[in-house]
């Protein structure tokens, strides 16, 4: 005799609104393209190093854990985390800065800003519905993508956004969680990737009291730096745990679980999500070390310079001869500003595609 089958009624959508946001983001083309966009190391430098995709997944995991522990909307934090980098250009921040310069030098004063570009990706550039543009995400997710942690009143924002969002207020507490989860993730994985690449060492980082504290925890497990991969893994695990637990300890009593959002916070008040003053100071010191020893390393600088030249070359060429655009983008020139169509196209590129296209245009070997 077959066991009785039980079926549960399914509404028009069995997911919560924020879970639906998350799924729509994951299935978007822009999310998939993050696999080949730079975090610190270009994707072509090896399969091990983080990309924007793996970074977004790591941020999402950390944000989910924090939001769940604080009794907040876990799926909202997850959807904001997975979409927070969708607007990034190829070649990391240097790519976005260069595209911004290219636009401004040609008189387009609104330039390029990756936060707003992420917002544009999910509200305009992704097309999944016949009757409207975008992914049809909730207000809270869109606000979190736009603002991160703070009010976001930029002069280039169109009236439609000003009429929809209160730009003078903070976003949800979940958005603030994502902002700090982003920081925790990139600090830990940049150290991991930097040491794995040989560009920095734990000896270089030992001038940081925070790093010394974490190293002592790894040494206490009987693991030495000779056990390279295991040592790095345990270090990253301890660093993330230390920062997450410190964040929870410092933030727990400041959270209102009755869903009173942080828009009530005035601009001169400290945010409810954050580290202690002492740890904030240590994190700033560590970031300074990473900036000097890793992000400005000659190996990274060479790759980023090549990426910058690629962005300049592509923008110049496409502005001069827009017929080189794919048909999808070329058709948009008839109804949108040419410079914005071109910048959207370049911003959507992966590192390797941008470099391949640049080399093809200028006769350089790949």
C-alpha cells in the first residue's frame, strides 16, 4: 500500500517577498557575470582567487547569519548582499573610477557611480517582464542597494527616485548589516588571497594587533604557517568569527526587533550596527596596511593599469563608432543617451571580455 501523499496549498508565490527578491537576483544575467569580474585579482590569474561573485556569496552568508541571530529579516539581508555589487565594472574600483572620468571629461557631469549602477541594473537594465523593466524587487531591497548604510541624496538622481525614496533617511537595519558584512568579507578574503598569491605575508600583517590576536588563536590549535592552506583557512575562519561576534556583542542591545526601521536615526547618531570604538580603530589600521602592502603592490598596480587603459580605449572607440555595439545596445541609442548606453555596456562586461575586445580593437595580443 502506497503511503498517503500530502500536498500543501500553494499560493501565487510560496516565497516571502524578500526570498522572491533573492531568487530573482540569483537568476539574473548580471549576477552570473560577477563570476568574471575582479575583486582584487583579475579572474584570468587563477581559479582560486575571489571574484565579485564569490565575494557576494560570502557577504550574503555573513549577513544572513548576523540578521538571523538578531531576529531580523534574513532574506532581506541576503537579497541586498547578493545584489550590492551588480553595478561594478570590470577591473574593480579602478574600472568604475575610469569610466566615471571618461564620462565627465566629455561633459557628462553625472558620471558613473557603482551604487547607483547596481540600482539601475535591478530596476532598468535587467529585463524579465514584457510590461515593465527591472526585476520587480521590493522597496526595502531597492533602498538597501541604493543607500547601503546612510542617506543617499546625490545631485544626479532623477525625480522619479526622489519621489519614491526618502533620500534623507537611513535604510533598514538589514542594509546596515550587509554593509558591515561586506567589510568583514573583503578584509578576510583579501588577506587570504594576498597571502596565497605571495604578495603579502602574515609577518607583514603582524603589526596589526587584530591580526596578532587571530594568529594566536590559530597557533593555539597547533597549526603552523608551514601548513599553508590549512593555516590560511583557520585564520580566515577565526577572523570572520571574531569580527562577527564582536559586531553582535556591540549591536545586540541597540536593535529594535519590532521592525522599527533605522530611518528614525538622525544623521548625528551612531548606527546601531557596528564595532566597538577600539575595534573600529584596529580595523582602520589593518585597512591601511592592506592598502599599502597589497592593493598598491606593483603586481596589482600593473594589472589595474592595464584595466584602466582598456576602459578608456573601449569608451573612446564606442563613442566614435557606435555600430560596434551589439544590436541590443545599438538599438537603444535611438531612445536613450548614447554615452549612457555605452557606459552600461562597458559596465556589464567581464574582465576577460573587456580585455579581449580592447586587444581586438587596438591590435594587441591577448
